[in-house]
């Protein structure tokens, strides 16, 4: 009897850890962009892959349901937004998925990897955008918006 009472909290604790609560992710720095690229094209757990709805030249993806990510994110990139900002934008979109995009197509470290991959390549063919060019930079750029008049 006492044994059963003690075991219950342990089981519940294990469930919480296995669920979303205790998941550790690397963030942009330690992300595996090779895994991110694969997930972008193949999807995770049988869910729809990003590439089925989005254009992303680096991945060879040509989906037309959602916005072209080279254009949508490349524009921000060319405006001087840093890679980590774009990474945050993509990660948030995966998590919250405004509009007609299903949420949580990838989760945890997979979501980090996909977002890091997208941030590292989106819009790289757009003039003025060099997504991975500033890698390792000091990260001051985003605050520094110089707006020379028209
Ligand atoms: C079923 C189709 C579909 C899939 C699959 C999909 N998306 Fe989307 N995505 C959309 C649509 C539609 C929008 C536009 C949402 C809106 O604002 O109405 C969007 C918007 C976005 C945006 C915002 C673009 C902007 O203009 O700011 C990003 C970033 C994005 N998706 C990334 C991803 C990533 C990464 C994946 C894979 C994990 C993915 N999407 C999978 C349909 C999809």
C-alpha cells in the first residue's frame, strides 16, 4: 500500500519530463542545420513538410500554399535584420503559426534546427542579403537602423 502511494508521484514526474516541459534545445548556436534542411523537405512524424507549402531555393522547395520564404525573409535580411532575428521569427511562426499554417509541424530541437536552417539560407540570392555572412558577428546591427530619407 505504501509502495503504491510512493510510486504515483514518480510516474507523474516521468510523464512531465517526457512531455513538453523538460525539453532542452540548443538555440541557434548549436543547431544542426543539416537536420533542419532534411526536416524542411521531408517533415517530421509524417506531418506536412515546410517545402510542400513554401518556396526556399536552397532546399529546392517550390510549394506555393504559403509565402515564398526567400522573398518574405530575404526582404528583412536585406533590410539588415540579423540571422538570429530571422531565426526567432521562423521559430515563432512554427510554434504559433498565425494564419493558415498548421502549428507545431516540428517541435523542440527539430524546430530549432529547421528555424536555424531557414535563417541561414532564406533570401541568400537577394541583393543585399547575406544571411550567414555575419555569422559570429557581435549582433549589434538590429538596433542600428539608419534611415536615410527617401
Ligand atoms: C500547409 C501549408 C504550410 C506548411 C506545411 C508550412 N507552412 Fe509556413 N506558412 C503557410 C501559410 C499559409 C503562411 C502564411 C500565414 C498567414 O500569415 O496567413 C505561412 C507562413 C510562414 C512564415 C511567415 C512568413 C512571413 O511572411 O513572415 C514562415 C517563416 C513559415 N511559414 C515557415 C514555415 C516552416 C519553417 C515550415 C515547416 C516547419 C512551414 N512554414 C510549413 C503554410 C504552410
